[in-house]
């Protein structure tokens, strides 16, 4: 079942989904997309030239939507200035979070914005080959994208003479299938090369030594989809949307008792405003927002004013991650949910670095014991120490974020954790066989 797009206030600009209405009848209709403005950004980029295009993207303040928030202009500049005969651009549409469909939804609603952004990136950094990566299990989407790329090539937007620039860009669509880690850029590069997929130590960053050891830009597809709008409307227009240090919009996928769907939100929007797009907690008391997907953090109800942007989320103990926001009401047990997420993160860790491999496993076991009523003396302190130490010794970014679930429960829901650990009680009545607190109004009480 496809995830619906949610209605947003008319005052919120639509940068990523602006053409979706015009393409509603057939998102794969290139002529309709062109009538609605597709490839005007590419033409503007060609007029501006490669260096000017990088400068424009840099001036817009666009930051990567793949989780890290790295400035896109800086990334492109680094790749363009690395001496090499060949450079590559990779659009990361792998969508590693198995519960989030943002990438597939965007590609299915307006594939042209991603294709156009990818071609502009290749033109700007001097790459003649550009890869569009999607999930290998969605063969229908990959097949449609291959046809769309062929059509765009026929129309002169891709190929030997991109939009009359004299520049060659080939676009190759690849479906890749693997674990959660495959979304990480160095793993993605290895997989594309046909090598065993495991993260590489950075530096050197892919912009210096990436695909087949050549300078490579890896960008999330949302990042790339914003680029045509920037080139068409100007860096200043983009910079005026969202938060000063995080301009533009992002797609979030909301799930909760009040509803579910994907929405385009200006960065910096308070979490409470975003949650209400999907009906908030559906009339029940809100307990937590789980922000960032499987490696996200649990934020309490009094954090609803937190702006949805890189720094405020990091300071609050969460991150944008996959763009997922789960709304949990009073029936949810945050300790149990954090246990599930920590187990997922431990299972996905590739094992290359010991603090991550062992540390996440130990954290997962502590959470297991908390929900089973078998907590050992010192578990809470050990969880606090491991959450800090594992994250602080990161080899890849998984290590940095995989501890957020338990760390944020320790920070905001300590009394509920203590109920589990010290009193063998689950206030929400979810965790069995441990005791259910008196008065718990929960689906779990009868589970
Ligand atoms: C475990 C893990 C999974 C990731 N999965 C994705 C993903 O599915 N899609 C994505 O764009 N970035 C993912 N990233 C981030 C990428 O490594 C990389 O930073 C990103 O694609 C760069 O694009 P951006 O600069 O546009 O954000 C993941 C990172 C980690 C550590
Ligand atoms: S930090 Fe974890 S996931 Fe990343 S390379 Fe090390 S073991 Fe693998």
C-alpha cells in the first residue's frame, strides 16, 4: 500500500512536491513534467556554467537530507576540485529504513525532479556517469525509472550533449538489495563496485576517493530533488525558506494513532506542528515522538516546540535520520520500543569495529533484561556509559546514532526505565511477564 501525502498549510512552500499535483494523472509523462517546469533548472545550470552552479547551490545553504546535513555546495566543490579524469555522482535512493517509504514515494510521484537534480550535479562536478540507486526489491519502480531515463535522453536532457551544454552525462539506474547498512555511502560504493559491502574508514571521503577510487558525490535523492528548484528560483529564494542554518524543506513520514502519511515541511518547523499534520496522538495524551527512524531518539511531550532541523534535533538527542517521526501515545512503553530499536541497530551493525559490535549487543541485552524483569545491579549505569562510549568512538555514523534510542529514554523517561529496572513494573502494561502497574490503560495489559 502506498503512503499518502498529507495536506500542509497553504503558507508552506512546496519545493519537493510542487509538481506532484500537475503529474497526478501520470507521474511518468515527461511532456506533462516539462510543461510543469521540469528541466528548467538544468537549463539554468547550463547557462550559469559548472562553477556558477556549484556557487549557487552553495549560496542556497542546501544541506544533505540523507541524515548528516553536510553542506551540498561544499561536497560538490570538493569533488569538482579533486584532480581526476573521471568523476561520479550517486543519487542515494536506497531508503535504508525498512519502515519508511519517503524515497520510493518521491520517485513515484515526481521522478523527474530527482533525475534532473542528478544530471545537474553531474554537470556541475564534471562527472560523465551518474548512478540512481533504488531498492532492488522494487523492480517495478526501477523498470519505470530506466524507461524515464531513456525518455529524458531522447529529449536531450541526458546523454552526449546535456541540454546543449556539450557535456556528456550517462544516467544508470541500479537496484541494490542488502541490509540497513547498505544506505551508508561507503557501503553503497562498495556494493556498486561488486565488492563485499562494509563501511570504509573516512577520510578519505568519497569526494576524494569514491567509486573505483575516483572523486564521487553521494547525495540523498531529496537533496538532489531540491537542486532544480534552486537553479530555477535562485539561491536567495531557497535560503528564505526554513531555518537560517537549515534552509529549505524536507519530507517526513508520520505514523501515529491519529493517522499516517508523508508531508513536506519547512526545516525549523516545531515538532508539534508537524505531528499535528497526522492527527497528533489521536486525542489521547502524547507520550513521545520517536524522531529519526530506527536509530532515532525518543523526545517527550514537552519537546513539541523543538524545531525540526539538524542542530536542535541533535541537541535534543534525536536526528532527522530517515525522516521518520513516530507518534506514541500513553499506551506505548518507551522502554519496550527502545529495546526493539536497539535490537535492530545491534543486528544491523556490520561488526567491523568492536565498540559498536559488542557495545550495541550489550545495550540490547540490558534493554531485554529491563523489559523481562531480570535487570542486574548496575545495568542503568552500564547503559548510560555504553550509550556514551559506543557513540563517541564511531567508525561509521551508525555507531553515532544507534545508541540514541536508549540514551534518550535514559534522559527523558528515567522514571519509566526505573519502574522496569528497579520495580519490575511496566507503567504502560506492555511488557510481560513483568508486573503491570495499577491503572495502566493499555492494549498491552491484556496481551
Ligand atoms: C547506517 C546508515 C544508513 C544510511 N542510509 C542512508 C539512506 O538510506 N539514504 C541516504 O541518502 N543516506 C543514508 N545514509 C547517509 C549516507 O551515508 C550519506 O551520508 C548520504 O547519502 C549523503 O547524502 P546527503 O549529503 O545528500 O545527505 C546512511 C548512513 C548510515 C550510517
Ligand atoms: S561503527 Fe558499527 S556499523 Fe559502523 S563500521 Fe563499525 S561495526 Fe560496522
